[in-house]
C-alpha cells in the first residue's frame, strides 16, 4: 500500500516558497511517497570531516558495502538521493570517493 502525505499551506511564507518552486517546475503540492520496509540511515564521514547522511533501502546499503570492500573497482560510488530534495530535477546522485571516506555508520530501521 502506498501512502502519500500532503503539506498544507498555512501562511504567506509557505505560499511564497511554493510560488518559487512552481517557477522551477515543481508541483505546488508536495506529495511524497512514504518509505516502507527495511531502511537505513547511512552516515558517511569524509577525511575532510564533512558528514553526508542518506536515507536508503537496506539493499542500497548492501550494494555500497560490496563497492567499498572491493579494492579494484570504480573510485567513486553514486548514491541516488531517491525522492529526497530532488525537485526540480528528475534524478540526483551524490558521489562519494573511496579514498576520501574516513568512516561510515549504518542505523537500521523498519518503515511502516
């Protein structure tokens, strides 16, 4: 079952934000499919100290593990940002570089 939430517009500031997003091709009503199943928050700490956090299905994190454990592959790994903050783009991918990763943490949860 897919559930959707709609953000209501309650004040002038929200209306201004919606008007700006509409100019970039975003639908003025924010319908977001809620995640379901086994999920994780993957937090990657880079050697620069910057932390990047991703809300991903567990299958994507397992693919990340496979890539990270491989010493002979691509130097970069692309993480699809899913439906997180991608408007007005149709797809957003954040790349992490293998030798720039200091640590990573995985926090699992089950979305209802």
